[in-house]
């Protein structure tokens, strides 16, 4: 079974300082991993995804994440926080299974990390 | 532009009433999903569909049902609303691509059951 753990429920940073949102996953095979962002009262927006290509993945708005298989981690980083980055962030693992000769994917979400950015 | 929409965006209902939340996508995606979002739980899968006439239960399906009569729509029905179903509901869709597809989410429906 797939699972994902976001190690911090809240992270607070000052504007202009680095951001680190931590995520560990559990998977019986090479996973696909995603980070989604949710701004207040908005839907979820895809930030970036890892699908077994380059281990360092670049996303939108200056975010990037590094897949580390030995550590089963997929931490999200940004060199310099902006006020507009304040939101909730979800780490997600995708499981793929086969049925009737067709492959299907299902997402498992972490509990979310709320990022606060102070001026 | 193609999109995924949900209606209503906000809904207040009473316990015991039947409630239907609409989800409509114009991407012509085969796969559609319903999630609920609760504090401390992230998003949890309620039901999903991989095509017309196909529906499957997710991890928290009790008290919910879906039907898929066309590609564009996957309405979610709460047969008899309970206070425990107060939540934010998200619909998502994706193409069929061997399980490697990215899911795109609607804006959400905030449901309050009194």
C-alpha cells in the first residue's frame, strides 16, 4: 500500500528566506509523486510532479523538489519565499494497478502543510 | 478553455436530506474522481469512475453514491446527509494514459450539514 507523510503541519518563514516542506513516502515500487498547492478558498493546483525521470524536478513559481529513493523523501523547496506563497501544500503519491489489461492510477494525499510567510 | 466546474460552491442542508453535488468537465477526460477534504486528513477518495457507466468505491464511500451517464458529468449524491459529511468536496478528472495521468481539480464545494 502507498502512503505519504508530511512531517510538518505548519511552517512559518519570513519573506525572502528559503522554504522547506518535508514529505516522506512509502511505496512498494518506484512511485510517482506530486506536490499540489491550495490557496485559501481555492481548488488544488499542480506545482510539480516526479515520474521516474530526472530526480530534481522544477515546478511553477520557483519551487522544486528532489526525489531521494534512499531516504524515501520528496521535499519541496524554494530559495526565497514570497508573500503569495502562503497556502496549504499537499504531497501526493500515485499508485498504479492493472485490471483487465488496463492500468489505472489512484492518488493518496498527505495531511497537508500550511505555509505562512511573514513580511 | 477546457475546465472542470463544480456546483453549488456553497451548500447548507439539514440532516436526513438528499443532496447532489455537480461536477462537469470539458476536457473529455475518461477518469473522474470525488474527494472530501477535512482538517488533518488531506483529501480522501470517495468514488471514482474510469468511463461512462463505470463507478467504483473509494476509501470513504459510505453514505455517498455516484452515477456516470456521460463523459462530462459525475454527480455525487448524499443519500441522507449527516453532520459527519460536513466537508469540502473536490472533483477531479484525468485522461486515460495507463495510470500515468495527472489529475486536475475543480474549485470545490463547501457543504454544511446542520
